[in-house]
C-alpha cells in the first residue's frame, strides 16, 4: 500500500532541515584556511598585531612566526614596535598561518606586498630569529646580517640585548 504524501512530508522536512544544518556548520580544523588577507588595525608590540580579515568584520590576533621581539619595557622594545607599525600598520597584508599558540593567537608569516615582514624585522635588527617553532632561513639570514652590521638591538651593549625569555626571568615585575 503506497504512503500518502501527508505521511511523507514530515520525513522530507526533517531530512531537508538536517542537510541545511550540516551545510551551515563550520568546516573541520583540517579544512580551515591556512592563509587569508586583511588590513593591520593594531600593532601590539614588535611581534604581534591585530588583522581585520578582508570581506568580513572579524579580527585575528597574529603572532609573527619565527621571531621574538623585545618586550615593550626592555631595551629596544618601543623601537621594535615602532618598526612593525611603520612596516605594517594600516596596510593590506597576507597572513600565512603556521600554528596557533597557547594564548589562542594565530602564529603566521606576514606579507606586505612582496615584503616578508618577519624576515624584515630581523634584518633591521628589531627582533631575534626564534627557530624553536619555525626555522626560516630568510629570518635567520636577516639576524646574521643585522648582528654583523650592528643594526637595531645589535647596537645595544651586550648586557642590554637579552632575548625576551631571559629578560622576563630577570625582570618579573616589568612584563607587559
């Protein structure tokens, strides 16, 4: 005996609704975008900033991969932040995500046009190459050149150019 249309209608509606809900769910992490474009709306310090994603009113906090900039309160901290502002503030950028840190920030390579911002920060002496999480030869070469030329933080006295973890250990009350 054939089913009547009135009996099939609730089943069809439930199936349609379930399919629609599946389409609206976010993609699994394995399919998450690994790069996006946006505009830098805030520079927090020499290795972290906020990017407003293109096409959506969503902001992402970015930690620059492969570098470690001085804390704001330590020698060269303000100069490092000023350099990143000069390079990226208000500019259109491409963000290539490599990871997410323990604070929920996206860890990424940042590009302003053809400029690899992470590498430029070490080349100008505004950050250390930080190979613990990303060993990028361009970032490492930038640090070698800046150190040899005495640029940026490499112009400081040796006792004033402590990497941030060592500086924080000596100055626990001055952290940003």
